[in-house]
């Protein structure tokens, strides 16, 4: 039991000051959680690939002419698959099995400050060395599209895949 009136006042002031200082921090954490939930909700759905461009270090852009699908679910899973548009025609000209493109699935996590979605690869039949790793994608929702970009070690965008949500 606190016996001194001065000590009681000091403790009351300390508690009040602590509440004043911690309240904005708690609000920031609550806002961050709300923001994360909003971003997760925005990702959920199925998408079709609209365009896939690579950006060589030498400049310009290269249209990869791909088709594909991408899915995110409410449980934090994703899957993506894409292939060159001309793959069926190339396969028809060969008696050998033709492959190309990408296909993988796994869990997702986000870094909202950096605008990153991490694809934690659990399976990838076309690029098995991806399994156990992370495909890092810088995301942006713009013009009704989900744009996922890849960057090199210097932070230069090397490719962007634009996806339209299927409704």
C-alpha cells in the first residue's frame, strides 16, 4: 500500500503519461493489422495474366507473350501458372514433350512497408529449385490490375506481370 501522497501522485502521473505515450503506438499497431487484413482481402481471388514484360539491363522492354492464371485464397495460399502463348503450336511441331513457363504454389506473407508479397514455394514442377525458397514480388494495385514486379539485387525492376481479377 502506498502511504505517501507524493508517491501516489507520482505513480498516477507515471501511469497517465505511459497511457498517453502508448496509445498512439497501440493505434498504429491496430491500423497496421487493419491494413494487412485489407491487403489480404484485396488479393483473394482468381486472376488472368494480361501482360508479362521483361526489362533488360540494356533498356527497352520485351513482351514475353504469356497466358496464365494466378490464385490467392483466404487461408493464405497461392498458386500461379503461366506459359508462352505459342507453346501448343511449338508442341504440335515436335514429337518430344514440350514444356515452358512457370507453375508453382505455396503460402503467402506480406511486407506492407516495402509493398512485397512473398510466395513461399512449396511445389514447382517446372523449376524444382524454387521449392523451399521465396519468390519475392513487389505488388501494386492500379488501373484495375494487380501488378507483380521482380527486382534485381540493385533494386531495378526486371519484369512485371499484370493480372486482372476474374469476376
